[in-house]
C-alpha cells in the first residue's frame, strides 16, 4: 500500500507540471564550492611544501652567492663555487658520488633478489621475512659503532679471514677500501625499506605470468629478466631514485662514527663536506654553495636514472 501511494503521488506530481517545462538541471560545471574544493584540499600540502621546502631552498641558493667572514652578506658572485671546485676534499666527495652511482645497481639488486626469494617462498622465507627489516630501525650511530667493532683490525671479521689464510684487511684505515666498507654497511642498514617497496610491487604482479614462465620451462634468471623486471619496472625506478637519494643524504651518521671523513679524506661525501664547512669552519655561505651543488647532482642523477630505466623498460617489452 505504501509503495502504491508513493507511485500515485509521483504520477500526480509529474502531471501537475506544465507541459514542456523541463526538470531542473544541475549546472554543468558544478557549484562554485565544488569547483573550489580540490584547491582547498590541496592548499595545506602546497603551503607546507612552499614554506618548508621551496622557500628555504631559494634562500640557500641566494645565500650561496654571498661571502663568509669579513664579506658576510656581501655579494661575491660565483666565488664560493670556484672555491668548492678548487678544494681537493670537495673533488674527492664528487668522485665518491660517481662511485656511489656505479655501486647503485648492486644496492638495488640485493633487496630486489631477496624480495624475489620471499615472494617465491624459497625455504626459510618465513624466518627471513620476520627479520629483514630489523637493521632499518637501528640508529646510524648504533650501526656505525657495531661495525667499528666488527671491522676493526683485530676484530672478528679479520680473525675469520686470518683463519682461512686471507690475512687481515684494514677496512676503515685503507683509503682504497674505507669507502666501500662504509657503503656496504649503509646498504645493509637500509635495504629493508627497499625490500618493503619490492614486496609491495610483487603484490601487484600478475601471478599467472610466473605460472606461465614455470610451464614454459623458464630458468630462474630468465624469469627475472623477462617477467619480474618488466612487471616491476615502475617499482624499480622508484627504488633506484630513492636509494640514490638515501646514499647522498643519509650516510652522514655512518661517516661521522666510522671514519670521520678519513682516512686522508677518502670517505668524504657532499653532505659530510657541508657539515664540516658549516659546523667546524663556520663558513655557511660556502656550505650553502655545496648544498646547492648537492641538490643539482641529485636532480641530474635522478632524471638520468629515470630516463635510462624507462628506455630499458620500453626495449624490454
């Protein structure tokens, strides 16, 4: 009965309308409030980025063109940048950046392979799945102190090497070895984050592709090359860029605790150089110039990595 009355009421209302009179329509562009809603929601995030990121960046770039000491606040043009590239320590830092770029594929491949083993449920994957993230929660200072003991000249690692006849290695005292030791510790301490990203990428990978590879008799390297790498191309791009940024901006704690920039300045990186100029030599303008150079390095390297990976992804399809 209620439904019948509702139906009769609707018919009567429609009949009461004037012939040819259209039903009221909503404006095609929506109301003004609806049009402004996206901008209102984006405003806080944009404000935070502008105030806490872009504005300090602009101030730092502007400050890099002023002087230090007696010339504090005086425009000096490109003098600070000329001083940077004439400094052997900064050139060493740039050379180490190039070394990091060369080591980057290994730093990405390690968590990628481990995530592959976990996803494919190799024996022991449950145990490792529970402990792989543990190093990422440790402070760099704690990690550095632990590895100072492990890599000491009379430490346990050299004791093992001596037992097998390889002799001790001066891991943190040899200028040709120290940077590799610090980078290796950094990769061990941070690969858990990249592994989480890879596991998230595997959750979006079509499992039928892996099943088809097994049916076709593809080997493990073939499966990685032709199925996993193309399927995780976006994830790999993200991990490459974030890992490179982490290497350039997150190794200060390890450098300070493990080597202090030595031996002979061989482990200097731009971020450590910035701290030395600002914190020890009280040269904020020169430190700002080094910060600007570091920003440009990260920008160029990041864009180059994305371009190369995208081209490789298109060629692999």
